[in-house]
C-alpha cells in the first residue's frame, strides 16, 4: 500500500525548500559602519612631532592651570605644523581660534621650559600667568636634499582664569597610563589669553629665553642644515587617560 501523500504535506515540503533556498541566496547582513576615530589625526601627528615639558622642582605639570597652558601651546604647535584642525585638542576652539595658514611641516621634538608661574588678578578675578620658553633646536623641516632647522626658540606668556560657570566636574583620570594627547576637554571651565610680557628686567622670562636659556648655546645658528631628521622623543609628561566609569 502506498503511503498517503496529501496536498498539505507537499505544500509544506515545497514551502520549506523554497525558504531554505532564499535564505541561502540572501546576502549577509551589512555590519554598521565604524565610527571614525576622533583622535586619528593626533595619533598620526604624534609620530612626527613630540612635546616635552620641563619646570623647576615642585611644579606639578598635571595641575589644572599647567595642563591648560600645555594643551594651549601644544595645540598651536600642532596646527602650525599640519594646518589640520583635527590636531587641536578637544575644546581648544572654545578658548581660542587659530589663524588659517599654510602648514610648517617640521618634525622632531619641541622642548617647553616653564620659566615662571605667577598668581595675580585680572579684571577683578584671580588669574595665573605662565611664562614658557619653547625651544625648537631639535626640530627641522625637510627639503629635497636635506633637513633644515629654521628656528631656535620662542617665548609664550599665557593668562589663565576660571570662568564664571566653572564647575568641579572632571573625568576620572589614570595617571599611570598616558597618551601623547588628552582625550577630554582640558579647557572646560577656563579662559586663556595670550599676552605680551612687556617687562624689561634682566631676570624676566622672555629675556631669559632670549639670552641665557639653561642648556642653550647662543652661538647656534638659527638656520642650519642637519645631518639627519631629528629624533621624535617620547612625550613628557604626556596626558593621563580617562577611566571608563562603566567598566
């Protein structure tokens, strides 16, 4: 006797086979696009130019005011080298604006020496004035045949104040693990003003930078051809990383 083969059974087999064939032929689901890395430009630039900071004993290079000064000066130098706004640190455009200009593609290491930190007042509010000597002796620009150092040093004076809306909310930071750049807004709650130090005393910071910077040879020519590209030294002190509170 033949086994019964009803229309329902045939329809079930056909439907199942057809569904399996469609599933086999359907394209795989497209994964969602990856979010662009907001720090890719900073990561790439850190391979070409680094910043190293020096100060007298007792100066905390990770204090909030010093971090603001460091971030401001490093951002300006990054942009000057690349003309890429993505090399500005987070929040820089809230406190300053860079002038668009062709890039100065230097490479090497910039040494920043904090010469003086002064507590003062400005417009009736407490302020901190920080004077820095930026030394470019270990940087150079490429030409068709050589590496040329085009500059030696530059002095910077910054006035830093907390804003009226400043809060004490800051991310939790890991000071043991560092990056060449900050991934949080170090400028949040701060105002920064670059100013000209007009004092004319022999011991004023800009004069120290120009005439007797420690370890600096005044006879070194400003423009000089180098035997090789300058070394990109490790960043110092670098920037603490943000702790993910959700972990």
